C-alpha cells in the first residue's frame, strides 16, 4: 500500500507540474476528475494483482461512470502519470505505460480483437499523447515520443525520440530533425 501512496504522490506532482490552472494540491484533488480515476487505479491495481475477484473491476467501473476515464485495474502505469481533461480516455487491460507520461482527452489505448495475450500498447517513458489519438494492438511506443492529436496508429511500432501525426500516423520529426517516414509493422504482425 505504501507503494500506491508513493505513486499517487508522484501523480499529484505531475498534475501540478502539467496543469497551470491548478493552484494547490487541494484544488487538484477537488477539481481535477482524471486524478480521481488515477487514484482509484493506484488503489485497485494491487488488489487486482493479489487476485481479488470482481471488486477492482467494479470499483474502476464506478470511477469511469463518475469521471469518464476508463483504466483497467490490470494495466501497468509508471510514476508521474497525468491525464489532462480526461473524458473518453480508455486504457486497456494489457496496456503498459512508462514514467512521466501525459495524455489528453479521448485517447484510446486499445486492442484490435485479433490478439489473445498482449492486446494493448506498451508506451515508453516521457511520452505525450494528444487529444483523440487512437493506438491499437500490441504496439510499442518508444521513449521521448510525441503523438499528435487525432493520430491513428494500428499495429505499427513507434521508435524513440520522434513525433508522429496523422491518419495513419507517420513520423514527422526524428532525433530533433524533420522527417517523413512511415511507421514499421509490429513484431506481432511480421
């Protein structure tokens, strides 16, 4: 439980750092509904890992009903996680998210329906995912990546240190330089 408290504290610091409208931690807790779901997730994830049946999923369903943010309690999320605005965010069961990641409203980290074990994206550290972006399948997104608003990525891996935009997503910056490059197929697709 102390690990959950430590993670919640890092999430609160990330909220304060990333949202200039928040003037205090009290305001953050009272007025930022995405943090409510993140806190619920931090408390339910250890229970899910212990194999407690139904309750973690039920509690997260209640949280989704209140905030509009859906996080499966089995997802793995690193410290300093921040969701801005939040409504419409979906984070699937086998999703893995690294540290210091920022996500905006209507982001989907979902499956394609074709995979049985690892079905959802793996997101690296220091990743920003813009509003309305959709990432589907057991894809890998590297570290230090920016994914633009409304970008669509299905079954394509994203290398580290790049910016991806468009439908379908293409790399427009890589290692600080302009680029125009298609994304590679995932290992699950090769």
